[in-house]
C-alpha cells in the first residue's frame, strides 16, 4: 500500500494507492497516528487509486471510523474504483460511511 495524507484546517484527506491488504496492517497504525494527530473534524478517504482491497482492508477502514467516532469526526469514502465500490456495497459499508462517486 502507498498513501498520501493532506491536512487542511479541520479536514484530513487520506489517499490510498494500489492495494489495502493484510500485509498493510502494521503500517496502518502509522497512518492512524498521522490522521488523528491534529484532531480533524472531517476525514475523507480517497479510493480513486486503490485497485484492490481484501477483508482486512475493510477492517482497517472500520478502524478509522471507530477512531473518528471517538474524536467526533465525520468520515467519508470518495471515488472508489468499480471493484472496490462493489466490495464496499457487498459489505454494506454504505450504511456505515458516506460514499461519494
């Protein structure tokens, strides 16, 4: 997994690139620290360059959501590619996250 984090005022954007899988679980702790370091009110997870995600990747997104709830922050997923969008829909993530095309 590759990623970029952009912080702008109370908004943090996390762009996930290529793959989000079991092998990314340890590095994801670093991402969580960076995301919540500045107590954002809005977190946007950009999935436009994420080509593959497994069930552990879904769990990692839920981890962001759980932390956001504790911090009173809103989380949204944006621009998932078709395969990732289908996975999110099958996992009913549209009931947990705002998903924007």
